[in-house]
C-alpha cells in the first residue's frame, strides 16, 4: 500500500470520528477498526500518518521504556503508556501545567489532611471528599492541554465529576448544622467551590477571571467562617494550623490557575476526534474505579486498559 493510500485512509477515519462523536455503538465499533488499522500499519513497517492521534511513534520495535509513576492526591499515575495495539509509546512526560497542578498535592493540602485526621470525624470524613474533588479536577487537567475546547455536550460530561464531588462536600456539611463542627464543615464546603473556577467564562456568563473568582471565595470563607475558628480556638494549635492549611491550599490553587488559566480553561490547540473524546470522558467519569482503568496515550490516540491490583 502506498503512503498516499494510507494518508487518504487516515483522512477518512478522521471524518468518521468527527461525524460519530456521542454514538456509543459506533464508538466501540470504530475503536476496533482503528486498532486493526494500527496493527496493519505496524505489519507494513510504519505507523499510520498522524491525524487526531498526534506524533507517530518511531522505531516501534524499541524496548518499552521503564515505567515511571507519579502520585497525586493519593492516586498513582503512569508517565508512560502502551497502546491497545501492542505498539510501545515513547515515554510520556506530564505537560508542565499538569506538573504544576500536582505540586498542589505536595503542598499545604497534606497538612490539611493530616490535621483533619487529628481532629477526627466528621472533619476527617469531609477531608476525604475534598481529596476526591481534587482527584476529579486533576483528571480533567490531564486532558485540557491535549486538545481544543470541546463542544457543550462533551464539556458538560468532562465537568460532571468535579460538579458531583463539590455537591458531596456540601451535602456532608449540611448533615452537621448546629453541631460543634458546623463552622469547620461549612467553611470547607464553601471554600472547595474554588474548584468551580473551571466554569468561569464558559458555563457561567461571568466577567470575572478564574483567579479573581478564587480570590473572592477565599476572602468570603475567611470572613464568614475561618475567622470564627481563629477566635473560638485561639489556644488550640491544631485548629489554627488546620485553618491555615486549608486557606493555603486554596491560595496554591489560585496561583496555579493564575499561571495557566488566566481567562478560562487553557485548552490546547489540537483538533480531536471520537477516539480521543470517548476515552477522555471515560477517564474523567464520576465515581470511583472507572477512570482508574485508563491511562490515555496521547502519542497514539488509543485507549489503554491498566491491570488493576
């Protein structure tokens, strides 16, 4: 088969992808066809010309690089992936914006988790919900630099996990109104709304910038909730440090957003098709487990099922 034939075939696949986004049955069937095409290309000694899949992999017979992992908000992520076709992808480095988001995991939030455990339930239970909220946003931030902004239908699905986790934090707080920990729980429930910065300038018709929105939330919870903790627990070092750690976590998020997402989510520039979006939606799906089965290979544009222990 001539190279021109492969190029023409890749163009046809791209048109099919763009025409069938959102149809689950066609998604599954076309994904199998794409895998067959990649295997056929490998047998010919060259990968398919890149369309939505990004740079082609050279020297597919090279030994797969050693697996490198990074832990963020309690989840372990591979920094190198292998496509479903058996072709080895080159080592995938995290985008610099994702590296900066992961720095939040290594910051004050660790103290917030530790001190929440020390205070105990229901504060520690809420802290676990906060962790899940950051996990949900981290999954979205992994997708963002790899693609142009999607249409409303796909965008809403990508935002669903963040929305659900924020609701869970608020619902938990409401269970403890008029208790000793109401001020703690409501302060966190209001503060975690900073993660809703992803909707500023997109879902919301708001003139604020994401960083400005976060600053406003921080000022509000300090005034309405955390100042009360400082007053009531002035002699309790654990309580004071807990409040400090939570505020500092939100400030670190604000710094990250101000650097990478000044006007709204800082999407990438690549035009993506069905294969990418079907796996992006799976990767960011609400709930435990589903997203953990996938490490999306941006090199090959193919889903990768991980072996879960």
